[in-house]
C-alpha cells in the first residue's frame, strides 16, 4: 500500500499563529476580569493600572505585575515592624495634615510582626482588595476561566 503525506505549512502556521494570538487575547481577558473583580490592592492605581500588563512570549503570553510591592502584597501580607522597637511605619503628612505615605526609622531592620498582625487593605476603590488576587483563577470559583476563554478565542481565531 502506498501512502502520500502532504504537509500544509500554511495551515500549520495559521493554527500556530491563532494559538499564540488566542493566548494573548486570553491573558487580556483575564486582566480585564481581574480589574472588574476589584481584588487587587489599590491605593492610587499604579500596581493595577500601570504596572500590570500582558506580554507575548515565544510560547504564548503571560500576565505580569511589575510593581515592586506586588510579590510582598500577594504572598506576605504580614505587617512589618522594626526589629528593635517593634513599631510599624509612622505616617508622613503634608502641610495640611493629610497622610501621603509611611516611613520606618532610618536603618530599621524589618521583620514580620510577632503579634501576627496583617496588613489592612484599603477597600474604598477595590472593595474585594486583599492578598492572592489570582487564586480564584488558579483553584477557586474561576478556575476554568482561562481554559474556557482560550478555547473560545482559539476557535474564533483559527476559524474552527
């Protein structure tokens, strides 16, 4: 028996491109849903609105939060205190007395609060703000979100 195999490189490229584009689209949809869910910590919005973006990679796409505090807020919400004094940060106020930031004493070595106190996330702008804001998409009630969106977007892009 004779078998002839023809490789349709154009079709393979179209499917490959559709897969990569669907990955980027899926991460954009994840980001949009994350913002809508109001779970990221939000003070002035830099971490959520300016320092979180989707980046295309060789194999697909990733959602990146490049803000310096993101890792700490996500994984370690413990209140940090001065190891010598046990004090937390003190407020920095403007001329009108409004708090514009916080600061520790110069040279302070920070450790997690031995009393186990946690950060108190502001809820004014993001009502559900807290730690582990991606957890619903990993193992929570939205765990199928990424898979379902990717399938939908891939099928649309590939014309299936």
